[in-house]
């Protein structure tokens, strides 16, 4: 995909630039937007750079903390 190609061009581990950006966070949110996470993960198998960005965002200390502590909602 075009997103995968762009992600491959940036060697920092982020989509663009050298640090976490709003786009990286939005990409993470988009991946988790869909209910069928099994299909999403299968699709990501063909996009290793996007998967790596997703994983890097998820391991960001402040985001990791928020995910562990956030209130449970239907969203």
C-alpha cells in the first residue's frame, strides 16, 4: 500500500520524522477502530512497517500506561 511504502522510507520507526507524531497515534487508533481484529492482524501481516509503527506506539510509556489504566467503555 502507499502507507506501507511511505512507512518503509522513514527509518526512524515512525511514519514520518524522528519522533512520535499525531499521525502515528491516529494510525494506531485506526487499526483498533475495527471490531474484527483477527482480519486486521492478518492484513497487517502484509504490512510489516505499519505493524512495527503500531507496536512502537503501543509500547510508548505514556500510551502504555493510559491503555492499562483507562476506564472501560463501549468504545
